[in-house]
C-alpha cells in the first residue's frame, strides 16, 4: 500500500496550520516543506536517545526537540499507517 494519499493529507494539515515549520536548527516556509523518509542514520540517532519514543502508525505528526549544552534542533516526524515508514518534515531543497 502506498503512503502517498496519507502523507498528502498530513502535509496539507501542517501547511494549513503553520506558516513556518522546523527542520533541525532552522524554520522554513511551510509551503516549501515535504514529508521525506527519515534517513537511516538520523533514525538511529533518534532511537539511541533515552527520551525518544517512536510514534505509532498514524499518530501525530510529532514535534521533537533535541538539545545539547550548546545547541538545539527541532524535527516534525510522522509514522505512516500504510507501511509504518517514519517520515520527517524537510525542505523541498536543502541549502547548498
């Protein structure tokens, strides 16, 4: 089963509710954001955190804040009902 229709509904809901959305240390126009599969390295880092609880399929989207002594990052993640894939809200194009 494809996640396309489900992901379209989720990103549309986020775009309608927010002008800006976070990705790591920056805010980006919601209209320029997409749901992308979480890279395996990023997922491993999330899962290694003792405070991280993986969202259940169809729960969320979930807003995560990751902080260290010197910096902080924020992500919005969603686990699809159809395939159980973990997605992150990310810009259409990352800055060069």
